[in-house]
């Protein structure tokens, strides 16, 4: 059947070619009968037509080059935009994705085509996506929402999706255009700001409680002093008074810690070299550690000084070192390091309340069991602890002391990979 169609086509072409040849022959005979002036005029017109055709070809080539350049510009703007671009159909399958989105997801761009977008959304957030997409198709209104997307390696990140509806000329087929922005850092900053506000509120409460507690302790201790003067001394009474006084002293220490957390405690400020302070203080604290724990230090002699109260710095080092040691089961290591660090305006944006400038850092890294994300979020809350009831004010006091000096404390941890605590303290101006 195909061979027959080819023969018919060829025969038709032969007939058309014969007709054109006869026309050309007739034209040739007309040319032979033309005068010289008419022939010259015709040649002139042919040359003009030839120039016009050449100019038209050049114009077409120029237009073609402009179209190709515009296409390249569009391709670059689309593929290398700072945000991801997606097009999905009514069923939610991906039709097209740009290179930025593919890079965010850690996949080849072709791997997305034909696959549902929901496949790359965190399971807990899929209902949000389905509801928003359904509302977009029904209403046509712009939809903007936050979900977590899952990369090819299984890790996830927070993304903001802005979805618009595009209808085709027939009005039946509808596509969605989606702009995808990675907002993980933004979410982190928001969380840090919320944490700072929460800790500030708790600190105010702790300060009020500590002052009231202090007033009660003042009465208790004063009464004990009067009892020791007025009551006849005997062994039993002395034991009772000693027991009450010992409890009062423990409560006084607790009050001091609460005031430190609330940033309302009194302290004597002096210029301190953190390297010298850690070097001189570690022998006093090392006996409290398990002998199987190895201490490693990096304490440079040339380091900027910071201003603070040695007794409060002792509380900070003791609390952080104690937490690191208790996180280590059996054998392990704790690394303590001091160094200078310059915080830029960009760096300061990641630490609420921290100003750009020179800082001195104290870092403790342990090889302990680490913490999960939920524990890290609560590690500075008063009386929150994973060690048992009645513990957990140490790091809360550390947080208050560090913030009181205009510093910052950060905690990074992973289960079975240890914990890193870094304390930033403002450096005092160098005086030569």
C-alpha cells in the first residue's frame, strides 16, 4: 500500500514538472522576442528583486538570532533563577522543573517529569499541599504556604510554595505554576527569636521568684542565728539547727543560680583571659570527672580578654563541663578550646541580641551520647533535665550569665555523635 502511494505521488510530481517545463519554454520564447530595452528593464528588475531577497534573508537571519538570544536569556533566567520553578498538571504531576529546583532536591531535572509533586513532600505536610492545590484549582486564587520537601538523600528542608493557576485557551486544561523558596535559614532564625523571647519571659519569672525566695531565706537564717544565741545549747538542738542551716545554704546557692539565669545577680567585673582562666581552673574541677575521661585543651597564650566575674565564669565552666562528663558513658573525650573570633554583621544576624565585633569563644566538645532535636530545644529551660528530678538549673544559669555579659551560647548535638557547646563573650578593647 505504501509503495502504491509513493508511485502516485511521483507520477503527480512528474506531471507538475512537465507543466513547469512547458511554461519555462514559453517564457524563453517570449524573452527571445523582447527588445533590448525591455530585456534590460527586466534584468534590472530581477537584480532589484535579488537585492530585496538578500535583504529579507539578512533580516530573517537577524530576527532568528534575536529569537535565539531571547530564548537563551529566558532559559538562563528560568534555569538559574534564585528560586525553584515548577509546572504541574491538574493531577499534581510535574510537567517541568528548572535547574534550581533540581539542585535544591539533589536530583537530575529529568527525574521529576511525570512524577507527582506529593512524592517529594514530607508525609506530615502532604495534607496541607493537597488542600491548597484543591483550593487553587477551584478558586484560582494565589496560594502561599510552607511545607517540608524531601531531598533525594532523604533529608528534608523547609520550603515556601507560591502557586498560581494557568488556564489554556480551551478553558478545560489547567496547569499550576509554583515558585519554591528554601526558607530553612529563615525558619531557624524565627525559632531562635521565639526561643529568645520565651527564655526572656522565663527569666523575668525566675528573677521574681528568686527575690521572694531570698526574702524568705533571710528570715530563716536570721531566726537560726537568734536560736543559736537564745536557746540552751545541747547536742540534739545543735544538730537540728545545723541541718536547717545546711538546707538554707543549698537554697541560697539555688537562689544565686536563679538570679544568674534572670541576669539580675551582682558580680564584680574584671578583665579576664579565658585561656589563663581555664588553664588555672581545670585542676580544681578535674577531680570531679571520671578518670576514664580524657581532657584535651587548646588554650593559646595570645588571646583577647573579656570582662566578667571569675566566680560566675567558674559556674559556667563547671556546669558545661559537668554536663559534658555526664553525657559520656564509659570512656570518652572532652575537648576545651579558646580562640578569638570576629562576628560580622551577617554573622550577627544568626544570633539574636549579638552585635558585630570581636569576641572570645569558649568551646567544649564531648564524645558523649548526644541529644535529639527536642532535647536541644529545651536544654536551657530551668529545671528541664534528662538526668532525674531536681536537676537541670546549671545550663539555665549559664545561659543567663552569658546573656548578661552580652554574649551568646549555642549547642549542636547528634545522637551517638556527641555535643558541641560554644560560648561567645565580647572582647574588651585592646590596650597596648
